[in-house]
C-alpha cells in the first residue's frame, strides 16, 4: 500500500512538473519592433527599445503574466522573421492591410492613424502641380503605397529603409515633401532641432488606418493579446501610456 501511494504521488508530481513547464514555456513571448519610428518605437541611449509600441507590449505582457522579450529588427525583415518563428509577435505600428492579412493574422487595433504631407515651412504645396518635386516616404509603408498608386510619373518618388533617413534627406534639401503617418511626424516636428523649419501641408487623410499586433497565421497568441488589450483599455493603463506621448487620444 505504501509503495503504491509513493508511486502515485511521484506520478502526480511528475505530471504537475510537466504541466508547470508547459505553461511556463507557453508564456514566453518574443515581441519585435523596428526601433526607428519615434515616438512609437526607438532605441534609447543605453541601446534599449522604447516608445509607445514598447510600453504597450510591456503592459500586454503584464496582463498575460508572460515572460516577454522585446527585440528590434529592420522594417523589411519583420514579417519574414515572424514567419521563421524568430519572434512571436510584431508590435511596430504596422497597418492592417489586405496584403498583410494574406500572410499574418492581426489582433484588434491598438491605435489608429492617418497620412499627412509635411515640408519646409512657408513653401507652397499644390498636389495638382508636383512637376519637379521630390517626395519621400519609408519603403513598404502605407505612405509609400499611396505615393506609388497616386503620384507615379507625376513627381520624383524616393523610398527609404527607415523614417530617420527620410527626415535626414528632407533637412538636407534632397526632398521637397515627405508623406508619413501623422503621429510620428507630429512628434518629429515637436521634438527635432529642425522641426520648427517644417510644417504639415494639408490635412490628414486615410484616417481609417488601423494599427495592430501581427502574429503567425492561426496562432492562439492573437486571442491572448486581444484579451489583454481589452483589459488595459478598461482599467486605464492604455490611457496613461497614450498621455505619456500625445495630448490627445490616438485609439
């Protein structure tokens, strides 16, 4: 009888250990962001990822009680790295598009944005007459797609690997206008030492742009993130993060 009890106890303990290990393994989540899209994601002086996206990721991890890591990756390599299972989720201000939905799943939106042109302060800007104008945008973004669809052959279009390089060429005079998401451009105008030399040109448009977390097709992590997102929206955590970066709601 004693031997049977010991055997049963050992089996239960082993089962509990296996269950605990499985749960722990399932709770490890590797988020990835770009690190070059301030204030949403950027690298601080210590080499660590920071920004709105990163703060949201940390809040989601806290709600999921997950052991999370946050990495950075060049924009063009984000989805390929997710598909290769190098990372589990992309939180990089990525727009939900039909083309992307063919290869990844998206969670519920965690903010919305729109596109807006920006150029040198005081210079005339006429969308109907762009002859000789050089317009820049970050490659593989909604802004770049919009330029290709609407201004191919009407202006000189230049595309860059990250937004920082778009701003650098604008300041250097190699671009006349840039098209980008309104919110990071707002931050650049407000915080850059060159921001006071530039201004928005026209109103924001395509404000139905929903930004969400990307995960692999069929991954149950999508449901876990959606639940955590609803919780941080309900308890005020999201609003505190929003207020840290913007004086208005971006949800």
